[in-house]
C-alpha cells in the first residue's frame, strides 16, 4: 500500500487581495475626509434693540464705555476706557477694568457691570474680540476670573 | 541524472503586520472623524481667545451666520449682504415660529472672519436686532497657548 507523504502539509492561505482593496479604499476615504477639529466657544452678548427693553434703566448705572480707534488698514491705533487713553495695550485695559469694578466680589448675571464697545467701522474684528477677552476676564492658572459679562455694541460708525 | 521537478511557488509575503497597521490607521481616522462640521465655513477664519470654552450644552435654536472677510454673510449656504440678510433671517424665524417658539428663544451665532471689519459685524447685529433677535453669540476659537 502506498502511503502518502504527510510531511508536506499544504499551507492553507486565504486570498487577501479583495479585503486589502476594500481596506485601502476605506483608509483613503478616512484620510481624505479627515479634518482637525478646532475647539470653539462663544462670547454671549444679549442685545435687545434699544428702546424695546421693558426694564427701567437706572440713569446712574451707566455702562463703561470702551472706544476703539483704527487706522485706514483696520489696525488698532488707540483705546480709551471712559475717556482714559490706554494706547493699544490690552493688559492695561484689563488692569483698568479691574480698577474700576474691583475683583473682590465679581457680580455675575443681570446685575453685573456693563460695557459698551464703540469701535471704528473698519477696525479688524480680531481686535474687538481681544478687547472683549480683556474686559470679560482673565485666567488665573486654570481658572477663569470673570470681570464683565454684559457686553454691548454702540451704533456702527460709518 | 535526477531532474528536480520545478514547482512554481507563489512568492507570498507575510501580510499580517501590514493589515494590522492599516486597521489601526482606519480605527484612528474613524474615531477622529467628525461629520458634524457643517457649522464651519472655509471662508471664515475665526479669531481666538483664551477665555472661551466649548459649550457643555449646544445652543437652542441657533441661527449661524458666517461673515467672510469681505463682509459677505453666509446663512444656510446662501450669500447675503447686510441689506438682504433680513430676508434670510425671516426664513429662519419662520421655522422657529413653526416649532412653537418665539423669536427671543433663538440664538444668533456669529462666526466672523478675524480680519473682517468690526462695523460689518455690527451691521449684522443691527439687522438681526431689527428682526427682534436679541441673543447673540460671538464664536471664537479656543486658544490654549
């Protein structure tokens, strides 16, 4: 009787080609649609149309006024908080806000201090956000100390 | 003389490590893919601020306005100017009212390019105010530096 040589066990191998094709297609799809997500947040501004607010305004409770001036290229040239000139230094602005409202007991919510931003029309929006950042708080370690939460804009200047 | 039979062997490399790597890559991209990026617009590069944090709960009834560098406003895929924005906002307000909510419940999310004129953003706010919208959110990029 002839005995077959069992030493040469045949290697059973799956045909991988089609799977690799699909897997590469998937990989290409994910690589092409990949986009690094930048985290975003909001500065909330509650601004009803002037005069439509039913709340009675206390004439002694006037908002702080921040005036931002720009050159013809939209670059910030000067800032003034309640007529106090601050140059273009946002840290100076923050220090002045801290002086004006104090930091010992920051008032939150509707009763907190208010600021009105009056900006030149062509000032770059980036500077407005930087000034809003400066007046709305600062970071102490990982915690955010809030200063002014109520922000509104003056009428646009043409 | 003995002649060896020439069996043509298929040269097969070991594909296992490659498949491992490819699956790892797919898993990586799948986890990081974010289909909810419809809010962003290529024409808008947001300014950044250290103080903002991503909101824990999404805003209710958002109306997202993209303000491009030239002051053009994009709302729901359509381009508007400050003069024509009123029409677009009225459409959005109609949808909100159809859901049984008032205009005051809506949140206007302003995604303005960092180099756009501040006056253009103010104009957008003014037009929205005229439509009785009063809650605005100025969207900025989180700056961790």
